[in-house]
């Protein structure tokens, strides 16, 4: 008997693959009676235990997600009888059950011929990848109720067009070229002896468009598997890297990595080093892009300098310049009856603010008009701008990503002074 441990977020893949192999091998599925003791004893004990009575019974099922809004029923405890390469095989399929001391899903395979069992497991692994419900999805990981175990969830793929993003000239295009175009030209690059694995760092003050840029990248890669980790969930980087390696081309997004960069989660080294090790552990020809965002690049600078080459493109996403502020104000004022002159003046005055500030300003100005039961006017825009720019609203502006207090005074060492620089060549 051979035991194969399977991450619980791959249980649906295992169930799909086993159903397919069962159809090919005249398979039957049965359940097992015997109370909770059946959860603690292995397949061999079900057959040979002289002190417990196990018998065929109903199959145990559980409902598992197959997408952001789809699910299916899978076997959580059952026995499959089938033939593989003409030989009979029996296997037990179990979902993870931390309450019974089983943190991962398990498939126990029993057969008379070692080579047949080994061949079956190899076929099972291959079929799980070929028919996986994870491929092309956006996933995230979070801690389960039992502690450090990672639970995968499906995330709705965002829809953010390039026109929805207001950045300096050429910034978005540079990011898209490095993340997406490399993947689109992967075959030609490999023929030319070039590597595909890449690391991208987006840095700058809060509210300047880093997350929106990431959402656009996910929008523009609808068939690519992506894993998005934020804050404390970044500690599941190993699981994310394994998904990316298995289902490449893939993206791994690590948002706000500065918040947890130097924390240690069951490891002697800082979490950022675990991230860089995960990136370094992928083969150079792995079509995987790691995208990290940070509001405080100085927290990462030393670690990146000590591990050169892991990140090969760093892009500053600064506070909007006057031209970008004007575009932001027009965008969020779309459909509102404000004059061009009023919007131009408001954008000019709101130096050091972000798109979040412009969005909140428009909402406040509309609310002001609604309270008077009338349509918005230019004076509403001016009045609410006066309130937000008042010194007493400094904390509010900071919460909207404005005010410049979080802005880095200079680029990190090793980065050019231009908006787009390079780390590690």
C-alpha cells in the first residue's frame, strides 16, 4: 500500500482525476461504515483489523468550490475499486480532517504489483494537472481555523481597463511589457536562450495606483493562473509558488509586502527572504511573474540588495503630477455638471493628493448638493475642496493616501532616479 498526501485545495482535482480513471478502469465507488474510528485507521486496517467491524456503506461527500461562484460534490471518505493496466486496485480517498489529525487530503492505493501502483499514482498526478479546476483561476490563501494550514479560495477576476489607470507616461506600458509581453513571447525567448522567470516591484505612496495596476494585469491575463496574497497571507508563499510552478504560465501577486516583510512565521528567517527563496527556487525558464507592491520600499531595500537578481524590474508609482491629477479629477467627475475651469482649478490646488482623494471629493460634493435637494454646482466642488484641504483634515487626507507623508524622499539604492529602475541587472 502506498499513501499519497495531497494538499486539500487539490482535493477537487484528485476527485475529478479519480472519476476519469475509474471510468476507464470499470471502477466502483463504495463507502465505509464503522463510526469515527474509520477516520483514524488506514485502509489496511479497514481490511485486517480483527477488533473493529468495517463494512460497505454510504459514501461521505463534501461540497468544494470549483470557481468564485461554482462548486461541486466530492468524495471526502470512500473506497474506489478499479483496474489499471489490467490489474485490480483498491484505494481510499479522504479529505483533510484536522479534527482527526489529518491536515492534508490522502489517497491510499493498494495493489498486488508495486509497479502497477507506482504507475497508477504517476497517472493520477498527471491527470490531476491536466483536468485541474485551478488552471486559469485567480486564487488566494488564508489560514484555516486550525492554525497555519493554508486554505485556498477562488477570487473573482477583476475587470480594469488601461483607461481606468492614471499613471505617468510610459509607466503602465513598461509594467505590462515586463509581466505580460514576456509571457506572450515565451517560446521565442526560450529559443534565444533567455529566461522567463521575472520579479517586479511596484513602490510608492498609498493610493497612487499600485493595486489598480495589479488588477489590470489580472484583467489582461484571463487564461493565466494567478495567486494573490496580501498581508499575513504572504506566509503561504510556498503553496503559492507550487501552484505557479504546476500551472504556469502564472502570476504570483504579493500586496503590501512591507507590512510583513521582516516578520517570522514558523521560520528562522524573515518572511521576505522566504519570498525571495521561493522566487529563486523556480527554474529560469519557468513562465512565472512575481509582482510585489509596497508603500515603504526602504523596508525591503537591504534585503533586495543582499539577494540581487530576484527582482529585475522596480517601478516607482509616485504621487500624481499635475497632468495626472487633472485626468483623475475629470475621470471621477464624469457625468457631473462641473465646469472644466472648476475641475482644472481644483486639480491644481490639490497638490500632493491621489486618486482616492479625487474620488472622495466628488462624493462629498454630490452629497452636499443632495442635502439641498438640487444638482451639484461648481461651488459645491470648491466648498468641499476647502474642507478637505483644511489643516484640520490632515489625517483624513493621509487616510486617502494624500499629504505626501508616506512618500519616499529618494529612490532606494540601486534604482535610477527615473520612475523606472532596475535591481540586480
